[in-house]
C-alpha cells in the first residue's frame, strides 16, 4: 500500500470520527431539551425533592447539559451538573470542545416551602472544573483542567406542577493553566504549541435558561402553586 493511500485513509478515519462526535452532540442536545415533553413529564409524590434540568442556551449552541438537584431541607438544595460539546468546521470557529462538571447549592428565598424548586428566587455558591479546546481562525487555546468558584442568583417560574423554567446568572473566578497553539498542516491534526499561560479570570461565568422537570416531590393540588 503506497504512503498516499495510507494518508488518505487516515484522513477519512479522522473525518468520520469528528462527524460521529458532532452527531452525538446534536443527539444529546435534542434528547436533554425534549425528553420532559416527549415522556409527558410527571411528578411522583414523595417527601423527597428531586428535579432534572437542561440549560436550553447550551443546548441551542450544541453543548448539551444535564443537572440533577435535590432538596436537603425545606429551603436548601444541592446540585450536580455536566456539559459536553464537541464539533468542528463551523463558519464562526474551527473547533470547539467543552467538558465541564459542577457542584452547587441554593438557598430559596421568601416563597412557601412547598414552592421550593418550583418558583421564586434562589442564591448559592458553586464550584466547577472545565476542560476545553477552542480554535478560532489560526489561534487556539486548550486546557486539560481549569477550575472555578462563584455565586449564582436565579429565579424560577412554574409552568405547571411538573415543569418550570429557571433563569440563572453566575459571577466568579476561573483559574488554571492552559496552552496556546496554532494548527499545523499535518494530516494527523497535531498542533504547534506557542505558549504556556495561566488564566486568572473574574466576571460572569455562567448563564442559564433551564427547563426543569420535577421528578419527585410533594404533589400539589390543583389551584395551589401551579396548573395541573
């Protein structure tokens, strides 16, 4: 087999792998965004509170996210979430790969205890870890593990007993080592590293318009805290 054939084969294998990962990202975004509607989401009566949510902003940009939140007291909830995005060759960027994980807590203000996680204001701290690879034009940045901490504040609006929207903004700090690089013409896709840097960023770190599915919790009667 001649070298040209081997190189061409590697090129097609790489393109197939990238397309597969991009399609997987599309599939996850659609699944997380539409699952509560497809399965006709219901809330199962329980003294425990448990909800699942997806950030529609991230889904829109093909970075599907999933968060699980549960109550630990009448007004305090804790959550864990993750985001995944992998796609290349878009008009406004060459490559965008994002994987994040986050742990957080919320204190729900003012509303009645039976409305916690359904409606009202909430505020709380969070900690996150980020892995990313961005390529815009001829300049890229890659980090294996950056970390962040901050405070988020949000407001939830109940759609009915089973679903709600949650609007959240977060401010905080993101730090860690990252590399700057330029893409090479090598068919293997290797990068040319140009600098090692340390990130120190303070400012907005998260934005959410989330669709929330309340899986477990006290099932409210019609006319109290939402529509049936």
